[in-house]
């Protein structure tokens, strides 16, 4: 039977299902217990599973992360919530020095099966420290798996797979998507495999490829729909997994279309978008009819709420970039 779920409820259901299936899964962070988290992702979990399985912590992100490391080393599967993207920075030393390095440091003898949930990116009119796109920091840190779902089904399946993953996963949740809704067959989804670590073709096209992830996927799809009204066919690739990166799916699309635009909310300099551009141009150089372009946030601290619509990639900015792809030579 079809069920209408929000992105937030899909995450909540995934947490509940994994906690039900595996008694070693524990959930903790700031306000995740009684309140259910500021975005209510953990709503009801304490009541259902008890305070030993879902509990509040002090306002100390480095302490939260350090405790998760100890738990994972001793047989538990912790899922921690960093309340907002920029609030996670005090825990960054723990992530880089211990979470990412422990398996390598111990020659694989000590695994850290933990998930770091981070609500990230803009689109909610938030102020500074509440709308950062911090994916590049984690992607640049060897030893971490970094993923970002963009649809309600992916929110559910990817979070369950992240919890089951044997290594640490940074799970980036686009906060502007929390209230998006989709109809889906939840029971079928519970038994489905999601090909964790693989990109998907979100929309097929023939003229150019839009490569994106997380919060920018819906914007890219809207841009592709607008381009179709003008007779231009744009393919949209939802990367989903930033690390590891699915070169095969992305490159197959670019070789087919011969043109590409990479879209991301984070500032463009030294970014995930930069890496994707480099990979595409290295691997698809002889298939390209034009340089690979980027549409990203500007290289500035996150702006005030009334200015964020200028900062974030938009349909118009994406279509402007597509127009620059040397169509006169086609």
C-alpha cells in the first residue's frame, strides 16, 4: 500500500527500523531525546526504545564524537546528530584524527561503524552557522564515506545502509528537503537494495549533463524541465555518494551528451564541485564539446537570509551556464 512520507519522516522511520532490527544501534545528540531533535528526526525514538537507546547529550560536539568513537570500538553502532552543519566544527578534530584514521591505524583490527548525521546547506532562511555546506571538509578526509540523499526513498534506504556500513559515514541531510513529500511503497522499500555508493540518472537527456547532489538535485531537475520547454534535453545525475564517487555513471552520461555543468551550494573554490569538474575533464576530455562549467555558491561566508536566494544555485543561473556551452559549434 502506498504511503505518503516526508523526507524527515523517512529518516525517522529508517532510524526506528534499524534500532528495531539491531539492538547495538544507539542514537544520541543535542535535544534528540525528549524533544526529538530540532527538526524532529528522532521524534518518538526515546519513548519507543528507552533512554539507553536514544538520549540527549551536553552541548559539546567534541564530547559527542569522542563518545561515539568509544562506543563503536566496543561493539555498538552509534548514530550521532550534529544539530546544524556549522555546529559540527568543534567535533572536526575527533573526526579527522580518530574517526577517519582508527581502522588504518590499527591495520583494520578496529572498525568504527558509526554514522554522523549532519543537517546541512541552505534554503531555509537560516542565519550564519545554520546553513553551511561543509561536504568538502569531509570529502577531503580519507577514511570517511560521505553521502547525501535527495529524495524521500533515498533518505530511508541510504540511512539504513549507512547504519549497517562497517566504516564511518558522514550522512549529510539537506535541511530544506525535510518537508518534501513523496508517495512510496514502504514495505517494498524495506526489502530493496539501494546500491549504496552509486549515482543515479534522475532525468534522462541527450544535449548536456547536469551533475549535482543533495539540495541542488531538485533545482537541477527544475532547470532541466525549463530547458525542455525551449527544446533542449538535459540529463540530470544525482551523485548521492560523494565518497566513494561513482565515476562510471557520471562519465557515461557526459560521454553521451558531450557537455556538462556541475551544480552545488557550497562555495566553488577547492570544492566537491571542483573535484567533479577535474574528474570529468580528465576522463572525458575527447568527448567534450565545451569546457565543464560550475554553478555554485559564491566564495563568501553564508549570507543573511534575505540574500541567500542570490547566493544559492538557481534555475536561471543553471540555464545561463548551459547557454555558455558553445552550442554554436554543435
